[in-house]
C-alpha cells in the first residue's frame, strides 16, 4: 500500500501519520518520513493502544466519540 501512495504524498503540505502501533506501522512511518520531510508521526496520541481506533474506543466509549474526535483533531 505504501508504494501506491508514496508519489501522491508529495502533493501535501502537511502529512499526519496514524498507523498501527506495531512493527508494520513503524516500518510504514519510517518509509514515508524518509521521503517526506513534512510527514509527522502522531502515534504519541495513542501510544498505549494498538491503533487510533482502539484509543478512540477506550478513551470515549459512548456515543460522544464523534464529538471528541472532532475536538481532538481540530486544526
């Protein structure tokens, strides 16, 4: 998948990476960051969890997830 999107990423000013918190996710982040200086690994947000979705579910298990998601990632 990374090979398919690598060329497209250069078209963006900011790239935020939210890959799984595992070896494959770490490799993907490394590949993208090596080729795109504007890429930022955002794993610190959910570092104790498997992935971003797991963090969202555990941090806010109610129907308020959509509201929380919007405020957590407000730019």
